[in-house]
C-alpha cells in the first residue's frame, strides 16, 4: 500500500474559494482513481492561500492485469457483423480472435487484457483530468499561456510512494510546462528557497518549519485561541464571528493575531458602524467589555512574524482604521444634519425593480399596506405606523448606508432617535427588515409589527404581480424569507391577520402554506397532522390554523385520541369500501340517519353521543377552543366501540337498514372531519 | 537620473518607482496628454494590452475623477490625482516577486510589515475590460492594485498583461505617515524651496471641484460628448484607431463631468456607459487589426 501526495502551488487564491476547491480536487481525483480501478483507504484535502494539497492513502503499488472476454458473432456471419465486432474489440483481424463452441454453435471470441501495470503510470492522467475539470468560480489565463486556473500556477508536487511521478502540465503558448516535482515553497516572506519533500508527513513538517500551517482548521484554532488570549490580556472579550474566522484563516498561511486599539474619539459612533467597518473593510475582530458594550480593542491577524514583534503592523492597522472610522464618523455627522423626512424625495431616484418602480413608490405602497395591517395589530397607533412606514426606507439615501448597505434600518433607527421621533417609530424603522432569518430577533412592538409585515407583504404581492415568483432553485428577491418572516411575526405575536384580505393569488396562499409546513416540520410537528388541518382549506388566519394543529397533535397524543382515531379509521374504511362497490352510494348516505331505523341500542347510543358532540363542537369551534372541541370527541369512543362490537353494518337482507347504518358511520366521519381531516392522519 | 535609496517625499517616490521598473526592463513613458479617469486609459495599457506583441512599460498618469472632488476639504480624496502604472506583457512567472521588489525599493521592509494579496476582480464597464487579481495591502492599507487582464475592449487578450497600479498619494500617505494628502512633502523637506502637496494642488482641488459640481456648462458638455462620439466613429471609418481612441477618451471624460454635475439620471447613466464602451470596443478592434497586419 502506498501514499499519493499532490500539491498545486499558485499565486494567492481568494479565501472564499479555497475550501470548496480543496473538496472539488479531492472528489475529482478520487473519482479518477476509481475509474482507473484504483482502490484506496483514505483521501484528505487541504487549502491555504497559496496551495491546494491532497493526500491519498492505501493505494496499491500496481494493478494486476485483468482479462475480459467479449463474445462476437457466429462463425461465418456476414462480413459487416465481423468487422463491427473487430472494431468494437479493437482487433486488427480475426487472427487475433478465437473460435469457441458454446454448445449453441461456434462463435468468435475476443480475449482482451486490460493491462494493469504500476499505479504510478495511471496517476498523471488522473491529476491532469482533475485539474482540467476543477470548477473554479472564476479562472484566468496568464503569460502567453492558454491554461485556466484561479491565479497563475507555479509548481506541482506529485509524489507516489515517495517517488516523483513522471508527468507535467502544459501551460500552452510559449510557456514551459510545469513538471511534476518533489519541491515546493514555504511562506512568501518567512521562508526562502525550495523545500524538498518525500511524503505527506515530511511535507506537513517541512511546511510547518517554513511557516505554513497546511490545515485550515488548525489555522482557525491558532487564530481563535490567540485572539481570545490577547483579548483576555486587555480585560475584554472577543466577539465571536465564525464567518470572519473562516475568511481570515483563508488569508494567512502563518496566522499571527495582534491586538490593536480603536481611537477613543470614534466611540460615540454607533457600535454597529464600528463593527461593520472593522469587519468588512479590514477583517478585524471586535471585542466587548464585561457589560457587552463594544470595547476599544480589536484583533487583527497578520501573516507575518515581524522583527519588531508586530509593532509596526499594529500601528499601521490602527492608522488605517482611524482613517476608515473618520470616514464613518464623517457620514455619521453629515447624515444627522438632514432629517429623514427631507430625504424622501431622493427615493424617487432609486429604482427598486425595473417592473416595480422606485423606492418612493414602494414606500407609498408599504405605507398604505401598513395602515391596513395596523387595524389588526392591537395597540398599533395609526399615526405612528404611517410615520414609521413612510420613513422606513429614508436611510437608503444616507451616506452611511451608501457606504455600508448592511446597516440599512439600523441607521434609520439611530437617525430617528436623533431627531427625537417617537420611540415606537424609531424602533419600527430599525426593525422593519427583521426577522432576517430563523434565528434573527422577531419584531414584537405593535408599530414595528405593522411596518415589518407591510414591508414583506408588499415585496411578496408586488413580485408576484409581475411574475417574479421563486422557483425551486432561484429566489433572487428572497421571497421565501419574506413569507417566513410574515409567518414568524404573525405567529409569535399572535396577530389575527386574515391574509386573504391582502391578495388574491391562490398560489401565493399556497406558497405561505408550504412555508408554514416546512417551518412546522422543523419544529417537530407531525407532517400528517399539519396536512389534516390544511386539508380543511380556506383558512388564512395563521394563528387559528396553528391552534388547531397544536390541539390536534396533543389530542392524538392522548389515549382517547388514539382510540378514537382507530374507531374513525374503522368507520371510514367501511364507508369507503362500500362506496367503492357502489358508485352512487356517497350521495345516498349524506345527512343524519333515520331515527325509525335505529334498531339496536348501540346505534341509538352513537346517535345521541354524536348529538352531544355536535352541541359542544359548534360553540367550541366558534370560540376557537380547539382543545375543547377535541375533548368533546372523547365521549364518542365508548359508544362507537360498542357499536362495532354488536352491530352488523352490511346486513344483506335489509338494504334500508344497511343504508341507514352507513349513514351513521358517515356522520361520525363528517363530524370529526369538521375539526380536521382525520383521514390524513397516519395511525 | 538616479533615485535616492529610500524616498522621503512624493517626487522621490515617483523617481524610485520609475528607476525600479526601468531596471525591470520597462519603457519609462510619459503621461498621456489628455484627461482620463485612470492610468489604464493610456494607450500604453488599453491598446498595447491587445495583440501578440510583448510590451513592458511604466509611467505616471494624472487621473481625473470629477465626482471625487471635495473642494480640498477631505484629507483623503481628490478629483485629480496620480497613478503609477506598470504593465508587463506577457506577465512573467516572477511578476509578484518583481512587484514585491518595488515595495522594498520604496522602503517597505517585508520583515516588519504585513503584505497581503486580497482578492479583487477588476472591471471597467466603459472600456469593456476585466481581469482578475488583488488589492495589495500593507498593514491593512491598500497600496496597489494588481490585475491580470483577460479582456480589453470586449476582446479576449492573446497574451495576458500583468498590470500594477500604485495610487501614489495614498501610498505616499502611508509611507510618510501623513493624515492628509495636503501635508505630503512634494519635494524634500530640506530643499531650497520645500513645498507640500497642498502648496501645489489645494487651490486646484478647490477650483476644479467648483467647476465639476457647479459651473461646468452642461449644454456644452452634452454637445462635446456627441461631437466626440461622432468624430470617433468617423475616424474609425478612416481606419485611424489612435486618433479615434482619443475621441473615445474625450467622450469618457465628458461623461464623467456630466455625471458629476448630476444631470444624468440613473437609467441614462447606463446608456452613456454603453455608448462609450461601444466606442472603446470599436477602437480596440481597429487597433488590433493594425497589429495583426504588422505581426
């Protein structure tokens, strides 16, 4: 068993592409190995800013020859068939084939030997094919060459069983090919010259000695632990950010976390601004004080061990942060000189969507919609709702949001507070994009609820109206998120909002239903329970719908519920079976059974139990007391059990009696189905 | 002309870079004598990036971005600034090492600083050009842009140019530790007549900002745009790619001025950019045709 080591060294690979590229390389090489009939025990891929590496363990040193037989046409078959056979088998003439009697006559046979040979002979082809197929998000050519790679490729380590594989990658043009070799390079600044490697363990060790940590997981660990230690040394806590950590680990081969200081003059700028500026522009980690407020320290991760211990690097980064933050402070100061309201005309110049007009038009729609929604939101002050909706998008034309689009809403809130607008209005402006995802905070103040719902509902209804509906794979306007946002706001705040009052499209209602189902499934609600309630149809009040689902789920969890479901199943099965035999039956068994034909006490008992249920059911449903409605069913169980024990439904000699009994069973079914479609419940 | 060991002022920075790239085999060209938004517009880059002939050149290009004017009040933004540009075609395998050599030459010690190559894809919608490369950072500060040209004038390049652009004022602020562009020493502080960048350019920024934002005659500019566009097309018919490309540069800068005056709406903006791009593409195609003939 032998090891295969591959390293592709290039100029700096974008951080966001590294992990995916390493995985792709592994997949493509592994597929190539399998296609070449080479088995292996393990394959691991790695990426740094300058290299993709792959090690495959447990490969055979050689493949054995495999012989394969191919049966051809009958001896004496027409020439066309013979020629076809020779061509297919790769034989020059029939001399190379053999005749064999199969018992069913004499046939031509070709015996083909798939040469095995050394694994080392097969690997160069696998490498070349994998490199050609590797799907970089963006690739380029360089020099006079024609080869495409993410950035210029510099060298290739290709070792099998400790020996360099014979082979090369052509670059095209007048460029010399890159020959497979056993040498690579270490860190761009901390290592000089070439490293000669003999295998994966040696490769890892020599890289480490040359200031390259191959494994991104290890780089992340070094960054995180180092940053936490630095933060602790300054009595602050690191603000965790996994996305930033991933990115930074892709920017450095030898991470060196350093602690910097934010100039105190910027601390009156909102912390969100400081954090975004540090993260998006500079990729610094923020820190917090013990009370959770932003601290004046930040962590920058360098890719160099400087002679002065990082002093110049830290100072340089502090300086650039100062200039970044003076920009932010400039916007903060400038923006506050103009009121949100006076910015509204500028929204006319921002196109929201080619088919849906400008942001100003969108604001107009949202304001109208928010007013309509507010009537269903207890405690929502109509004037405040209108004001908040009207100003919600005004921050889009502030300097700060122009610079940092991700601060939309957040800046509007700050500016509204600065203008001393009512607190509820400021909060609604800040919250109206929320929730941005399943883990994001959901607005809970009345004015915020109305505006946040209007924002999302307008997006859905508007995009729907111009045919921009999401498809399975494409949802460019994040309409799924908008629908889920509406569901969360409505459900978590128990807002009684009749959705159908806001749009007509049936498929939009179905879109909501689908999202709701997905969301409930994630929460662990049984899908058949959800289906049973949805099957009732016509429900556009999500709160009521969910109350029904919850009641049903808990009822089905009880002993009474389980038994009743069995009884329901028996009743429904009999009716269904009979309906199958007699197509006209369904129409004949509608309505209440004829009292005169109730001969057995068990029948009468069921009828009176049903009557009692219906007496409770109506008011309970009206009061939306679904648990009460379900509980009423509990009284059905004993009579129905007794009924099935004593009463024969399909009495052959009394068709009137049979029909009446089927009527009774059908009534059990319809009564229960008025609460949920029990036929959808899986026993 | 020999450059000092380590630049201490703006002009020494230029001299050092020129000296260094001359040593790398680059022609040292002079600025293109027309208003343009970036060094890339110089024929030494846009046109020379096309065709099969190798080309190594470096030059300073005064660059104008009317919209970036701040009346001299913002310490970090200018509507007129300098780019130093080096273009190496075909890009040599050691181009990054050569670039790092230029940093050593201007006094950035890689043993003390943190140099990073951060992904930055470059695109010029008006030139119909794009490439992949990096923004180069020194201790978190952008000090250069590095691009491997893939397409220019909508034409895929035969041979890839490596283009290195140094924003000279920003780089100088970093090197000489100044918070304001205007405080940069233009010549040596121990010169007979020591002058700052502000001494040379502050008044220009104030007046040009007023021109760009308030006084540029937009009616005249619209006419100039149309004239340049017409002239460009006419000269193309005469198979004169170089004069016609100059008209394209003129149209581009005129558009930038109109844009700064705020008289071009969002929707019109796109169509103006496309008009300039059409000119640029046609010029590039015409120029490429002359190269093929020569080759």
